[in-house]
């Protein structure tokens, strides 16, 4: 391949979008021309807290690109207590799970495979992501009760979008650059650009890039204003004569990127190749701050294709920003027509017609759509379009309104461009190429292979086995040796385990389907039995040159942790309560002699999210305590009970029960310590 040194491979990706809990469903919807925007009944909206007076507004549009189950989270997997998980912004929750799935899709085990010491693993992994403003974060920041419960600093780091990237790096153990990117609607494609640049500069060896937008987990619509950006009828029609606005949407998308050279050398599953990227800003060359500009959109496109070493006319398709607004579409079409002037019949489309405007995740949704089209050699239609704008008649571009085969051509691979435009003027363009053909390898002699699986629960193990069985029945099922290699090296070992032994894909699929139904494989293997018993297994090397392949990922099945809302229902007493956070169980009133001990114990139980006093037999760190919780707990003991507790007490290997008794003794003995003040001063100085 030409320009190998400046090419970046997409080796994994994951996403959730309206109507699509995974990329398999996303592609099916795109291919079939499905509009996944939801329309809600008045009853549904009222049940989710809508203002009845607002619903009576004739301009209210009860439509949204809604992300289902955005309130659910597998908190234990990421080390969050229930209290922390309820406070954690839903955007953080879904982004963490999507980052995990993207790494698994790349054939790398989160938590282990990307550590510096991992054999054949990349040494540094960067994270470049961004998110949208959320109702949860706004509600959390204005809730004094929440701050009093977990601490104002904890509220901020669990809800502020500036911590999206650091949480991924921390919980997945990724030690490359970690940056939260914000360029409004072009955020996630800007994140891809920055990740590509970091890889080419050698700042990291692997990068996660993408974005998330979950403004609210509630079902809600919007009020249409004449001349505003939102559609009057709840449908988005990019580049159509009837286009009158966009529809708010939600979504999350993460891509795993590596230098193409490294990906090919390490046997990664290359899904597409990024040939070039560019970012510009309109500056003052536009009619207003929120308006787009022609010249710098054109510049972003031409500069990206120049970085790729290609002429823009080589493009066969352009995934446009395409908001469906009259001004935005007109300017984007003018800019793209100028950039691609040397081409003819280049397809153009916009995924916003399917899922709405996913804000900070819009660029990731567009790039993932384009990669899926390249993989399937199929152009997906822009939906709800009946009259393409007349400006297309004199343009090198044509609107794709029906599913089409994406033809190959002599001398050039399939090539596409993806554009994203942000309010404020940040324009991004990415040049994407189909994955290179990998040299075929001779099939090794068929012999039985152990395929190990694991999950956190029995239903999850069954779901995983079923999905893998279906994948192995596909016509393009990967070689079984590659499947075994990926399952053995590219997954985190979890407590609920199973395995099958098979020599070819059909046999493996049948046995996996049986496992999904609760029937164990009658063929056993010593290493498989050790795996089943919970042991750490050293798997033997496979014959030939085994590669990582894209396989079904962990089937998340977390609990609902709700979300904070600015519209809080009144309780029977007429006060407001914040939904989402679990209410600590009330305890019987302590006797006078034990009152202080009971109050201290209750503070400890609440701070560490313990079930009851029986959990006080653990040490502080066994109970999940950390330095921030220690500072918060010591602060509450001082402010509420007048007890100055040295931070060192939390570090001692004593049970929480003994620690509680010693805290009570400090109060009774009048002991004081200025360690907390010193620690807080040090923390503030470093912040």
C-alpha cells in the first residue's frame, strides 16, 4: 500500500445509536433505510416528567433520536459503588462500556492487553473523546443534598464532561495521552483527527477516539421556533427541498486506531484505513458565530485529501454533516461542490436523517456508518428525502436515496470522505479507505481447539455463546484458529465460565448454541476444565500465524441507575427529592450511650456505600475506600461531629468497626489532628 507510514488503521469500533444497541443493528437500519427517530405519546412524556403546559404548546414536537437503556450500567465491572454509579453521569456510563466493547472488537482485552508489559501489546494507549451538556450534570451541580452526601469534588469528577477521557484511562488502565475534546457538533471527528496526529507523531501506539451525547435519559421533545434549527415535524431531511431543520439525537461511538504498519504486523483486524485528516475554523468569515462558512469547509476537505496524497475527485462517497437546516445544507453543499469539483457522480448522504443530530457523537456516528458501508461495499440511503435540492444538478455530488452496491474500480480502492461541522466554526474532514486485502493463509490441519468464554452472570454467558454461535454460522465466519486466539488473548477472564471443543466452525457453532441453552460440551479438555474451575490458564501456541478477529463483545446487562433531572417531583411533604441516588436504609434510633458510635458508623456506611453494620468487619480499602473518600469522610466527621481524624487512620490495616471505635475515642478524649487541613491544603495546591 502507498503512503503506509502516514496511514492509520481502524482496528475496532463500537457504538450505540437510536434504534440500535450495537453496530450490527445499526448497519441493518442504515442498509434498510430505517428512520430510527422516536415519536412519543403525551402519556409517555408526562410519565417522564414533561411539563404539561409545554406539551399544550402547538409548536411542541414530541420527537427525539433516543438512546434506549442509557440509564443502565454494569457498575461493578468498572469498580464503582452503587452510590458512585448513581451519581455518575449517564454519558460517562455508556462511554465507559462502549470503550470496553471497542477494545474487545479490536481483539484486545481491556484492563490487561493494552498494558505496557503485555506481550505483543501496544505500549501506550491514548484516549481522545468528548461529550455534550447533560441534564444530569446540571442537576447534580445544583443539588446541595448530593454535595453533602458524597462531596462537591466527587460530584464534579463524576458528572463533568471534562473527565470523560480520564475516567476511561483510569478504569481501563490506559497510560497514553488522555484528552477530553470539545468543538461542539464536530467534537468526535475532531477527536479522531487528534488521535490520528498523536499516532503519527509517536505520542501513543493505540488510540481510542470518539464521542457521546446523552442530553437526557428521559423521553422528551422540543419546541419548534420559526427560523430555528429544529424541524417542525420531527423528521430530518438533509439536502431535500423540504428540509426545515434537524432533530435532537443521542448516541455514543468509539473507534480504536493504530498505525497501519503496526496493525498489519501484529495481526489486528483492520476494518478500514484513515488516509488523511484536517481541521479548520471559519474565523470571522461568516455571517454570525453560529453560522457555517464556505471557504474553510472547503479548505478542510482539500487539506485532508492532500494529507492523504490523493485528489478529492478520487472520492466515491461523502458522508456530510447534513443537518437538514436550509442555511447549513446550502453552505455545506457549496463548500463540498467546490472541493470535489474534479469529480463526477460522487454520492453524498447524512446519517442524521436516520438518527437525528447526535451532537458531540455526530462525527463518530458518521464515520462508523461510512466504515460499515466500506466493509459491506454498499451505499446506504439518506431517508425521508423526496425532492433533492436543485443545487445538486450543477454539482459533482448526487444524493444517495436508495441502497446501492458500492462498485470497485481498477487502480484505486474504495474511498470516501466524512465531514463534521461545529457551531463556532470548527470544520473537520477525514479521508477513509476500505481495508487492504490480507494475504490468504493456508488452513492448518483441522484439530480440536478449546474456545473459552466467560461473563459475569449465567444469562450473560448464554447470550455471549449464542452471539458467537450466530457469528460462526455466517458465510464470512473467521478461521476457527483466529477465533480461539482472540478468545484466549483478547478477553478479560470473568467469574462465570464455559468452553467448547471443536475442530471446525459449524461444529463450534452447534456446541456454542447448546452451551447457550445450558448444555455443556461432552468433549472435555484439561485446560478447559482448569479454565472452568477459575484458574488462570496458559494456553498453548496455535499452529500457523493466528490473527485477532472481530467477534461479539461482552453483553452488558447492568442495573438501572436512573439519572438526575431538573424537574423533580414533589414528595408527600411537598419537598423535592433527587431521583437516581439510592436512599440509605434507615437504622433504629441508638440508645443514648451508643449514640455517637452509631452516628459515626452510619457516616462510614454511607460514605463507603455499605449494606449495613455487618460490613464494618472489612478494612477501609477492602470496602472500596480511596483517598478522595477518605478526605470527604474526614471532612464530614469534623464538620458534623467536631472530630478531627488523622488521614493515616484510614490507611491502617484495622477493621472499620475498630476504626469507628477509635474515632469515638478521639472525640471522648478530645484529641485533635491537623492532618486533614494539611492534606486539603496540599490537594488544593496541586489542583
